[in-house]
C-alpha cells in the first residue's frame, strides 16, 4: 500500500471520528414541552426560577442534589432535579439554563449556566455602554 493511500485512510477515519463525537454530544435549546416529547435526548432549557415555589436542599442529607421549580420561556413550569451542589445566591438569579434530560415527570439536570443580576443600574451607565454577564455563578 502506498503512503498516500495510508494517509487518505487516516484522514477519513479521523473525519468519521470527529463527526460521530460531535453528533453524540450535541444537544439543542428547547422548551420543557419539547424535552418531554423526547425523554432520552439531552436539551438546554432556558428559564427563570418559579416564584413562590420551594427550593429543596439539605446539605446534611445529600450535598450533591437539590430540587427547584423553573419556568421556561414558554411559561411552562417543571420540577428540576440538579445533581450537584446548590450555587450561592441561587434565589437571586435572573436567568437559568439547565442541561439534561426529562425523566419520570421531572427534568434531570447535570449542568447549569446561571445569569446573575447586574449590580449596575442602566441609569448609571455611560451612553453607548452595554453590560452583559455571560454564564457566571
């Protein structure tokens, strides 16, 4: 076999590997309704904390699990079980992006991206200045 044939074969195998790895780990943004229709698929759901609903967290019982209720952008409320520690000042968040799958009537999240409220008023900012917070905790 010539060297060029071996090189082409290596490039083809590498390309197939890249395509497969990207397709296996890809998840899309959706609502809780869409995630409910495809329970085995991973989704990113954007929303806010449901006002007046309890946040269940007991660090003595299980520090790596807490439960809360979230409203997605379509105002659909869903119970979310997050498999990690509760972020500091969680109740003060402006926006939440949960990443996970639907499971037995709740959303099982393994990752969260949080948008914290701005400490600046728009009245205090200079003209033409935009303030964006990207996924802080």
